[in-house]
């Protein structure tokens, strides 16, 4: 049982870490992006991610902390 929890905690920490890094990079890149250079077909996706990036970053960070906390506890 403990090894299962330990493995699950590791996966949660990795997923949270990847999400945190990717959203932090997205937010940093979006500060320098020129919206006029983005194709019109991609603009709805860019706007959606721009709106939801902070929430995804928060959830990813929470998952990373949860996973690391579980790893420390097991």
C-alpha cells in the first residue's frame, strides 16, 4: 500500500511541476507576444489560455505541493 501511495505521490508531483513550469513559461512568453503576428485561426486558443493560465498555474502549483507533501509523508 505504501509503495502505491509513494508512486502516486511522485506522479502527482511530476504532473504538478510540469504544469507549473509550462504555465509560468506561457505567461512569460505571452507578455512579449505580438497578437497581430498570431494567425487568426489560433487567436481563440490564445485568448482562452490567456484567460485561464492563472487558474491552471494555481492548480498545477497546488498539485506539485500536494505531491511533494505526500512524498515527504511516505
